[in-house]
C-alpha cells in the first residue's frame, strides 16, 4: 500500500488518476494476490497519509538543524514551470542546507500555481503574489523566510528574479541548469 501512495506522490498524480479505466487495466495486471486486495486499498487515504508522514519528517529534520544555527541557513530554490500538456503553471520549491557534515535537500512542493481571480485583479505585482504563495508553502514546513532563508537560486524569469531580489532580498544565485540551457540554446 505504501508503494502505491509513494508512486502517486512521486509522480504527482491527481486523485482522479486512480478512478479511470486506465488505472483499472494496470491494476488488474499487477501481481498483488487476489483481486480483492487491490480493490480494498483506499489510494486517496494512502496518498494523504504518505504526504503527512514525509512532511513531518522534513519538518523534524529542519527543526533539528535549526537548533545549531543562530543565523539564516537554508538555500531556497524557486521555480515556475509551464506544463504544456495541461496548460498549467506549476510552482516548485526546494530547500538545501548543511547539517552534521551532510548536505541535505528537500523538495517541498511542485504544485499548481493558480492565483485566485481576486488576487490577480488586486493590482499586486506578480513577484509579490509569488512570495505570498512561497511563504504559504514554507509555512507548511515551519520555515520562516526572514528567520531561515539565506540564499536563493532561480532562473532569470523576471517575476521570480524580482521576488527574491526586491520583494524578499536574498543572496540570489543563477540556476546552473537554466544557465547551461540558455548557453546551449544560444550556441545553435
């Protein structure tokens, strides 16, 4: 059961993915004993329980590390991506830090970025709105930007760049992957 929920989380599957005929076709071919076993699994519940368990583990690890730092110590990776297939924008957040001689890194979120109509019509700059979303996600993991975030890493998108240079000033670094991609694209 844990494997199914881990699969769902890892692949960012929506709850509806398990309701369709395609999933039932795959499930019928899985070698998991009698057919009643698979039918009795509540995938939605497993998905939520897996998320909560992983989130609590991340919160505890960050809390343990925080005890050793009197200054901000986390590096934040913030990225906005356009999902061409679904025509949706996604926000991705990852934090990295060093603790007890080890480099630690946690993916905190890859979620749909869809501000409400009232947020979009409020004349709030996109960079500020992005920080509202970022702070909300970080709060789920008991991370306070002012207390915990020292550096950030982003692409050169104007909203993301402004969010982490002007709205919430951090020591912003270029994302090497994005920079390499741009260099490669320019060379052809």
